[in-house]
């Protein structure tokens, strides 16, 4: 009997290192042609599976696959699409089985965050509930660092490094100008419910008085008066103030401080706008001239300043998922296990998908400073290793030379359309 | 007679390489102790001179000065402060002469943009009009690349590289997600009157269809209908659209598209906000989900992704200013002269300050595509060499190790206050 095929798919918001995980998956799979036949990738994640729109990674050269390690975003396309429960939408699962069976998919690797691990879990249940044998592994990925069961999430370290580096650099800028111009700089960063990315900005500070002077976290209800007093104090003591604010900042009633209100496919409110709101608030109340940057996608796409630790871990969890699958593990996700803070040591562990799906890990209170506007030494100890090391992509003509794959389609065997 | 002293000052918005110019000035001056006694720096630019608040750069180690080459922002502080005309405010000039005389300042090096070169010119006129002998050199600096008389401006190449790299990276992100999520990404960049920085984003594209799909320049009056049609066409053809917009985008009547309205110390309208305005406009008209990043200070502070060409040129104009001054040149500014496009070759030239002061260089029309939404091959040929090469700072614990100088004050000899 020939070996069964595998399907790899990327899901949710992409990161600067999710392709490093893809690289790990593909390189590991290629080492086991006796156990894994073709390795396909879903075009736009699970949507590609439902539509029978798959990519044959076997058509890509060794060099192209190696280049995934330093190419940001999702090389096969990602999606924001979540499978409903088996009871709610049996049709989707029947379709998945139909596609999997048609292409003899025996392994499914789903690379995503908490919502995506929920999808991976549901797919793994196909085996039990619908009599289709499949080995299903999750691969962690999210800049939000909010996955349960793992010490950190691939994608986060690089976003954290981007934000810490940017905070240090912009802080020097504002310090230079504050005497006669801008006194307040606000940097808005991602983080819907957990303030991990904003917290990482705290690493930029080395000495007391160094920026960021205020970090606004979703974990801490926004206290306008205390915030303004802290900004004022910073300007009076240091001449300027750098604020890093998480998009998910909320007031005492749990309402977002930002004024945007549209929703994404998961029903989450699409945020943005809290940075300008906060900056204007300071100028109105205190009169300081402000500037405001909104990092948005730049923070999760900035492969040029990726953390080497993060790249290594992203690659490692990709490899590990394949090795675990071949070792007979199912419905689990490889994790990062911290062995030591300093010097930092880590290893690969695993967690059942059932413990990851839909669980959102918040920052421990012990990482948040008493006043709510910064991180503690414990927080710094946790965060610091994750941004360690540089891993520069190759450049040509002054720009990073990222790979675009051929993405050759796997011939359809069903050919029946499926509306999503 | 002992050699006379020199004063160096940084002015206007800082850049990621203005300290490389400072490094060039200081290292060159240190090689000529027979001709330049002490090299002082104005604390916060010309304000430091007026306030008799100067820094003794002689107190800094060789290593600290060398580290300026890779440290962004203004190590001595910069300012937004412009000397009025001699007739309008004779007091300021009398004060400058008083301070210069008290400290035997014979050389003045002013590192800034067009407004600052105007100040440098006025200071140089002190010699003629008020009988104080001083050698005055401008040193070019501006991310806006709008200085006359030079092929390019130190500071611009690195901002251009940041924007081109960020556009390429964010473009990959949007392409990954567009099928089921964000279809439009808008990046707002600096450029009050000249679209150089936005134009540089065009370098990110290699193949037809690559992002950016639309560049909105201040040189081209905003045509809403043509813009929306181009966005729609891009989404329909490529699945997504990346727009890079200059903060100075204006309508047919010359009104800024952004909605902000405060003014800076030079009376320029302080911009910001055009990115979100443009993004919302597309969503309202076309229904696409959008994301928007505002690079703001990050683009001019991002020393971590500086252009090596730019760093080399910034350093070179600093050195050249000192060498020109010692060769008896006065009231001039060293410039970058382009010798060849490919392979790129450049040399140092000079231009009289009178030809630089208050002149704003716009982008040649030949660099702007017929439809107004992109750059031509000529534009690409001009821009490409300026982002060439990487020049990474050293890192410690995952962060660039930038230097903070001791900035020891020169003892005051006058001690009289001066209100600015």
C-alpha cells in the first residue's frame, strides 16, 4: 500500500514566521517519502480543502522551500474561516471527508491560533465521528501569544522584537525633538484581548526614565485620570513621553476605547484607532504636541527584523508536528517548553488540541506593574529571550528577497463545487 | 594664537542617519586639532547657541563617537526653531555673536533641511553684516529629500528603504489574507509637499501586479473617482490592493485630504490622518475590508533597516563640511553628486547656501506615471541606488545597542539668560 498523503494549511492572521513552520513541515515530510506520499497545501487554508483547491508542494524546489524560512506571510494563502460544530454544519465535515478521501489525505497539519486549533480539533474528530481515519496535528501560530499550553507562540517573538525595536528608535527621535516640538509619541500595536505585544515594548527600556513611559494593556481597565497624570509626570521629569497602546484597550465597563466597530469573520470586533484617540486625549487635556504611529500589519509582517529565537521555534514546531504524526500522535499540538530563562533554553513539548481550542491565555498579573502602566521584572524575564537574536533575510537591490512559490494546483478528482 | 572653536548643531526633524553626519563632523574635526580647538554641539540645535547651552563633544570617547554612526535621531537634541531675518530680529543675531565671541566659535556647522539651511545662511551673514568672522557650513539632512542643489538628501534613503521594505512585507501579508479577509491595505507615509518617500514604496514591486498598486503623491491632485476605480481594478485583477499615501495629499483646490489642522513651529500644518481617511473612503464606496498603518516617526527613526548608501553619504557630508571649512569654503553646503546610476557611483560636491535656503525641490514629473498612481522607470532608476545596502547596528539582548552620549555642558561664560 502506498503511503498516504498529507495536507498542510495556514489559518488566521499571518505572521512573519508562519512560513518557517511551513518550511519545517515540508522539509520534515520530504525526509519520510515512505510514510508521507504527497504533501499538499490548502490554498487559503481550510477553504482550499473544502473547495478541493490544493497546492502540490512537491512541485517546489529545495531552494524555494528553504526560502520559506525567511519569507513572511502565508505562502499558500491563509483564511479567516472557522468550521462550525459537527451538529451545526455536518455538510462541511462531509465535504472535508469527501475531499480527503478523494486525495487519500491521511495527515492534516493546521497552522494557526486558538480559533484554528478548534478547527483542527474538529477535523481530528472526523476520525471518531464519521469513520474517516485521519491524523490531525495543530501547529501553533499567532502574534498575539495567547495560545494555551505553550510557553510562547511562534510569530509573537518577532512582533515583540519589532515593537521593542521601534519603541526604542522612536523614543530616541522624540527625546531629540521634545524641547521645541513633539513631546508625546503614541504607538498603537496589536492585541485584541491580551497585551503581550504592547508589554514587549517594555523591553526597549534599559534605564529608569527610558521609553516607553506608559504601556496601556487590555488587561488593565483604562483609567483616564491616572493615565493623564502619568503622561504629565513623564513629560515633566524626562521632557517627553512615549506611550504604547494595545488596540484592545477597554474602559471599566469593558468597552473598547477605539471608535471603530466593524467585525471580522469570527465575529470579533475589528479594532484600530485607539492610538489617535489616546494621543488626542493627551493633547486636549495637557496641550502637548503629539505624533502617533499605527504599526498594524507592519508588526506582524516585518520579517526583516524577526527574532532568531522565534524563527527557530517556528521551524521547530513545523518539523515536530510531522515527526509526532509519524510517531502516531494525534489531536495534539507541539508546544514550546521553557527550560531556563537565562541563558534561555527551550524544548518541544505537546498538548492535546482539546486543551488549546478556544482557550485564550492572558498575561499573568505578575507581569504587570502595580500601577498598570508597565511590566515587572518577571514580565521582562519572560519576554526577553523571545526577541533574542537576529535572522536577516537575503537582500537584492536593497530589498529582502522573499520567495513566491509556484503554487501548482493538485488536479481535482471531485470537481464538484462547494459554496463556502 | 590657539585654533578657534567650532559649533555643530542638529536642526529640524531628525533622521536615522543624522548622527552619522555628526560622527563625520566630529571624527574629521578631531583629526585637525591644530585648526579646530574645541568642537561643541548645540543642545537642541540653534537654541543651544542662543541659550549658551552647549555640549563639549571632546568629553566623549572615540568609541561613543563611532557609535553615532549607527545611532538614530539627534544625539545632542534638535529643534524646530527658525531665526527670523536680520531686520526682524536683530536681538537674536546679537545674542549669537555674543555667545560665539565668548566661546571663540569660528566655525558653525548646521545640520538640517531647507529651513535650517536658511538659518545657516543667516548665520553666515553675521560675518558681513555684524562684523563677526565666522565660517558657516550647512550639512544636508531631511527624510523629505526636498533640498535643492543635491542629488539626494541624507536621511531620505533610509526612510525610503523602510517604506519599500514595509510595503513589500505588508503586501505579502495582505495577499495571503485577501481571499477571506482584508482586501485593502493603506500605508501612510511622510512627505508634506514632495512625494519622494511615497514614491520609494514603488521600489517594492518587481513584477506587474506586485504591490504597491496605488501611490498617492502630493504632486498629483487627488482624483477620488480615478483612485477608487484603480483600487477596484486592482482588487478584481489581483485579489487585493496596497495603497501608499503621502501625508501631504491634496485635492484639486490644494486642500489637504487629511483632517488634522494644527501647526508646527514653522507655521506648517501638522498633518496626519490621510491614511485612515483614504481607507475608509474605499470601504464606504467599494465595501472592501481594510487595514491601515501609519508609519509616522518609525520611518525616520528605523536605523535597524537603514540604507548603507544613506549612512555612507550622511557620514561623508559631515566629514566634507569640516574639510571644506578648513579649506576656506564658507556659506556652502556639501552635496551628493550622482556620477552613475548603475552601478551607482556618487561623489561630494558643494552648493552655496543661498541656493538651498527655503527652496523646496519637488519630484520631476518624469518620475510620475502617466496615471499619477505610480513611478516610472526613470523614477525607479533614480530611487533604487539610494536604498542599496544594509548597515545593521550591533545588538544586545535582542535590541540595537544605540549610544547615549554623556553630553557634558560647556561651562557658561556669559551666564545671562536669553528668552526664546
